[in-house]
C-alpha cells in the first residue's frame, strides 16, 4: 500500500457525461500528479498540483480540469466524455515536486480509477 | 517537451538469465530517472532510480546505468525469476521544474521458468 488513495475504483458512464475522480495523497506530500494510462498511449502526464497551486500541465484536454484543495486532496474532472477517454487514471504524490534530492522525487502511485465510457 | 523512447516493447528470457531494457530521452535538462514495475491491474511501483550526477546504481539484482552524453539509460536485471514478470516503465523528469514524469512506452517482461 503506497498510502495514496483513489476513489472510485471503477466508473462506467456514457458518452457526453461528466465524472469526478478523487485522490488523497500520502500524509505530508505536497505534490499531486495525475496520469492517464491507455493501451495505445501508455502512461501520460496530465497535470500537477503543488500545495494547492497548479504547477505544470501535460497532455490534458480542455474538457478535463483538476484542482487541489486546502487539505491537499485532489479531484480530476472529466467532462463531455468520449469513448477514447476510457482508461486507467492514476494519481501520484511526492513530498516536494521541486527538491533536488532523490528522497523527495519518488512518486507514489494510487491504485487507479478505471473509467469505461460506453 | 521531453520525449522518452523505450526498447524493447516485449522481452522473454529464461529464468536465471539477464534482462536489459533501454531508454533514451531528449531533454538534456532532465536529471532524475526512475524505473517503475507494474504488475497486471496494479499500480506502478518504483524499483530503482538514478540521478544525473551518478553513472550507475545497483540494488541487489537490479542495476541502472546512465549515459548523460548519449542521453540514454538502461535497466539491468540479473538472475531473473518468474516474479520479475511484469511491465517495466522508464521515466525522465526535471526536478527543478516540478518533477512531472515522462514515461517510456513500457516493456513487457516474461521470465520463463
């Protein structure tokens, strides 16, 4: 167990709908990262939050948004869902996303949320 | 942005043999290179990492080498065991700009008993 929790584990919805994925980082970790894993795209970085502020954006679609709350949990919102959004969504956390120290750079992954869009 | 390429995509070895997985990266400013193991349906887990100021790191049967000049790094697993069977991902990141990982496409390793 990495200490990172994600809910729900599975989500089945229809095209055009909106869903929210939730992530709670390890205690004390300030950085939260979201990744999308699909069969044809591998593990792709979506977005990073650090202590409540957006730090970096990757290949995140405009239909997707995220936020990190004062208690450091994060939510990923996916809207106008398409079939191609079906994937495993991972959240990861690390103590500090900027520190030049290997002990701060490891990212701990949650169990993932499997999203199926029908 | 950073582009990480990983080879081979699949690898089968006999139990006890060695396995080598290679990755290249494009951004010379990347300075942290972790390797993750992912078993089917489970989360990726760190198995070893290396920083840009180190050329080699070893942890029991696992080692990683880094060539900054050529911008490539490799994972070496010796004396492979069936429980080493999994998908392995390399990644590169720039810790000074947020440490977001750019992953390779993964290598599915099968260790044949």
